[in-house]
C-alpha cells in the first residue's frame, strides 16, 4: 500500500466517524448516534415552579409597605419623644421658654387642688361610714342582749325592754343615716374620680401638645433665618393641635364647674340634714331628708318574738 493510499484511507475513516458529542451520547444512552436524545427535558405540570410575578409579588409588596409604615411610625415617635424630653429638660433648666395661658393655667391648678381636697373629704366620710356601720352592729347586738335579759329577769324586765327598744331605734336610724352617707360617698366618688378625672385627661393631652409645639418652636428659633419647609409644616400642624386642645380644655373646665357646683350643693345639703337629724334624735327629719333625695332606706330588721318566761317550781 502506498503512502498516498494510506493517508486517504485515514481521512476517509475520520470522515465516517461521528462527532465526539454524538458518540458520547451514544455511549451514555446505549442507543445509536442517529437517534440523539434531548438533554433538556421539560418538567411535568405538577413540578412546575410557582409563578411569583403576580400574587406573590403583591403579597411581598404589601408586607414591605406595612413594615416600612411601622418603621416610619416608630422613627417619628422616637424623634418626637426626644424633642419633648429635651424641651422639658431645657424648661426646667431655664434654657427654653414655654407657651403659657395664664388664665387657663390658674383654672387647671385650682381644679387639681379641688380634686385633692374632695378626695380628702371622701376618705374622711368613708371612715365615718365604716365607724357608724360598726356602731350599728354593736347597737343591734346590745339590743338583742337587753331583750334576752328582759325575758330572764322578771324583776328588771321593764328596764331591759326600755334599753332594748332604744338600741333598736338607734339601729334603725343608723341604717337610714348610712343609706344617706353611702349616697353621698358614691356621688362624691363619681364626681372626683370620674367626672373631674375625665377633664384632667383632656388637660394632660393639652399639656403634652403644648410641649410638642414648644419643642418645634424652639427648634425653629435655633435654626436661624432659613428654616426647612418640613420644620415649618410640623410647627403649623402642632400649633393647630395645641390650640384645639386648649379650647377643648377651657370648655370642659367651664362645664365641669357648673356641674360640680350643682352636684355638691345637693350632696352637702343631704349630708347636713341627715347627720344633724340623726345626732339630734329627730328620726322624722331624718326620714324626710332621705325621702327628699329619693334614697331608699333599708327596711328595719324584724325583731325576734318574745320568748315565754321559764316557770319556777
């Protein structure tokens, strides 16, 4: 075989040989190269990856907006708390001025003093009610003891019965007085710890708004002659909030004063009439005072029937 023939036969053999990729596929799949297989197989529908372009994207954006809103609220709260704390500290140190409504501040201080005094009256009146309740229990027990001895001591029966009737009368009058005192205490407690406290709640909101407004006002004074627009907007917003709460506090103070005078006039009249009638022994005036204020006095307890005297042999 000549050299040219051997070279030609080699070239022909290489031409008839399949490419390396196809022969590799044939070896791996065990099939002939003329039936090539695809290397990218599609996933069945059950295994298709979820589409997050619509619903998933909307949910993610909603969560992001919610989170950013909470972070923004927390940031604003932190900034406002810092500014208010700084303003209160500077006011105590005399480094910053405060907005003062002289007439309203005087009314607020008078209201707080009134609440403290009314709480003192309520505490003393409650103590008096507790002491009279204990005295009533003692008088009832004493009347029962006198009645029992009247049955067992014929020679002193009349005297024991007189004292038993006196203690029963005192017990009945005491129960009527206690009904009036309970009515007085409940009315005073409602006025002091609910009605006045509701007005003081609005006043505390007003005072907090005043501090916020003064904090931004002090920041404006410290910024010089070129304040940012955001600072001016915050000052205007807090000024309107402060003025609205100031007007609300003034209206509530006026209405509270009128209501307080009317309620206390009625309750003090009841207290005077009931206590004076009880300690003067005027049970008719005591009953009239209770009926005048539509107070239902408790029904008198039924006295036990007299027991027959034991026979002597």
